[in-house]
């Protein structure tokens, strides 16, 4: 395939069949990444029950997000300068290989490391896949019409992901949650290699800001370790070292990015009147969304005693309604007089769901829990695409790609920090609740690790030993479940409070005019 300049003329050289098949390849890529995001949360309680190491529960998610957020801006820039197809192909191979390593992991540390490698591939895919669409379809209205194919792939992954994760975990084993990426990755690789055009911008490539990337990695890594290790009473010198390294990386990043001719993190965008509140909203949303998606299944399985399949069915309405909300948003966002009001509505709906999750218990009807999750999904469906649309509408044309990458990156950073902070809070609150139980220390030692609530075999062994000692182990397990539910309840109320706080940022978002975009479905996913 000849290398083409990414212009309207070059895009017009593609015939309809190649456009369809190229978009189909991108759909398979999105399906793979979206499936991975939706099935892993449902499987995690079972994973930690088998591999042990509940202290690394949050790391399975945050290690992926940490490496993703570092690679997104780097490969977004490389894709701009050298064309996206080689990086899409490399990312598919890396993501698929890392998925196999995740499925073969023998302990939680191996899984965390494999997820970090998978995050590199995921970040490359996020940085390059979505940018392929405007390369092929430079005109806004045409691009948004073709975007429906990606919306359909995203919707399919959301519709089947949680249920598929629960089914695979319960009947084939949790490893198949990762192995399912292998056939999808093979299909992605074939279609992208065969049909995606190799397009690149005309002109000389600018030098990549590797120094900025390294400083961002040190800053985020230090923050992540500090949040995770602070409650574990690690040595003071280690905590102080992490804090100082993070501060030094932040100071160095601010100094360097102001002087770098092609900064990886343009500081002027962070102070941009229109963009700054959108980045702040994305940060809050990432933290809240991932906290719900990772810890609601833990509450359903560890707290309520549901099976992975049952928990997956309860989470499914959330992710399905993200797609439905996005489609609804595409119908109305170009027609309403003040599109930014949709951000406020989305936050209120999501805050309602998070607050309600802090109220439900094992006796709550499943249909009601599913309905509450659906409300939150509709809220996210109004938030996720609009943040991208508003950023792309507000950013200077020459910084469009960087602004789009930053809205994705801030959501990932929020997810990374939110998942870690909620994990620390839930663990601390749960252990405090267990320590208050009227039982001998040797039995409390069993209960301090929540994985006993996720492993029927371990729970049965505990009951057998306590019964032999003349103690009702079932009562202690029930009290431990209540302690876990209480901890997750409080964490979800904090998420709801953050969502309400986001309304203050919505008020700072300037008016965005979209009524000139003529299209039936304006759905953009970030």
C-alpha cells in the first residue's frame, strides 16, 4: 500500500469497500479493548480468591491504567508524525500477547505485571485507533456517520462483556476472560494489516519529547506507589523518597514543558479557559467510573454472596446503557440550545447511582439493583462522548490531536488514582470492621483477608475449624460480609460526592455551539 498524506484528497482515494473493511478492523480493535475493560471487573473477585493476595486487588486495574496513560501521548505523537498503521499493528500484537500472559499468571504479582504490559498495548491502541478515523474521514459530518460502526462495536462489547465475564469465570475459569482476546486480536490483526490505509501527514516529523514522557512516568508512578503503600506502614524513608521523587518530577516537568519546542504535555492547554474544566471533569469521571466498575462486583460477590455470573448480570445494565446513552446523546446534542447542560444531567444520574449503591444490600431486589445501574450507565453515556466532542470543538485546530489524547489521559489518571484510593479506603475500613468482631485473634487473622468471602472452599474450611472449636463460624463470616458491604457503601458515597462536586466544574465550561453539525448520529467515544 502506498503511503498517503492524510488529506481529504487522499482519503477520497479509498473506495467504499476498503473503507468498510478498514473500519471493520478498527471495530475489532475496539471490541477487544472494550471487552477487556468490561469482563475483568466481574472476574476479579474470583481471580483474587484463587491467586490470593487481596492487597494487589486494585493493582490489577491501576497497573494497566498507569502504563496506558504514559503511552497514550507518546504514541499519539508518533502516530501523527510517522503514520498510525504500524503502531496499530504493533499494539494489537502486544495487547494480544499480554492477554495470554495474563491468562497464564500463577500469582497476583505475575498478573499485575502482565496487566502493565497489556496497558502499554492498550494505550497504543487508544492513541492510534481513534485517530485513524479522522485520517480516513476528514469531513466532520462524514466522520460522525462512519463513527456509528465503532459505536456498534462498543455497544456489543458493553452488552455481552459483564455477562460473558461472569459466564467464562463460572464455567470455564477466570483465565478465559483473558484468553477470549486471542481470536478477537487475530481478526483485528488481519483486517488492519490488509485493509487499513497507511496514511501519514505530509511534512517533517518533529522530535518526540522523551524527557517529558519520562518525567510523567516518574510522577505518576510515585503517586501510585505512595497511595498504595502509605496505609501499609512502609518505612518512613521509603515514603519520603516517593514523595520527594514525585515532587521533583512535577517540578522538572513544569520547568521542561515550558521550554520544550514540542511538549508532550502542553501546559497552555491546562490553563485554557474552555479546556481546563473539561480536563477536570474527565479526571473526576475516571475516578468515579472505575471505582464503581471495580468495586460493585466485589460487593455483589464478596458482600452479597452472588456468583460471578449473577454479578455480571447486575453490572451489564450499566455498560449497556452507556452505549444507549451515547446514542441518545448523538441524537440530541446538536439540537439542544445549551449542550453543556447534558454534562450536568449525566453527573446527576451517575451520582444517583453511586449514592444508591451505598444503600443496597443483599435483600435488595435484583431488578432494582439492575435499574439503578442502568441509570448510572445513561449518565455516563451523556458524559463520555460529550467530553470528547466539547474538547474537539474548543481546542485550537493545530492541537486537536493533543487535546483528544489529553482528555483520554486525564480519564485514565483519574481511574488509576480513584481505583487506588478506593482500594486503600475499602481495605482499611473492612479490616477495622473485622477487628471489632468478638472473636479470638487466630480467627480474626482468617477474616482480615477479604478473599475468604470470595472462595467457597476457604470459607468452608474456616467453618469446619471454628465448629470443631465450638464457635459459630457462619456468624463470623456473615459479620465479615457486612463489614465489606459497609466499606464499599462508604466508598460509593464518596464517589457520589465527587460527582456532585463535578457540577461546579460544569458551570465553568463555556458555551459550545454544535448546532451547525448536520448528522443523524454524532457519537464519539474516547
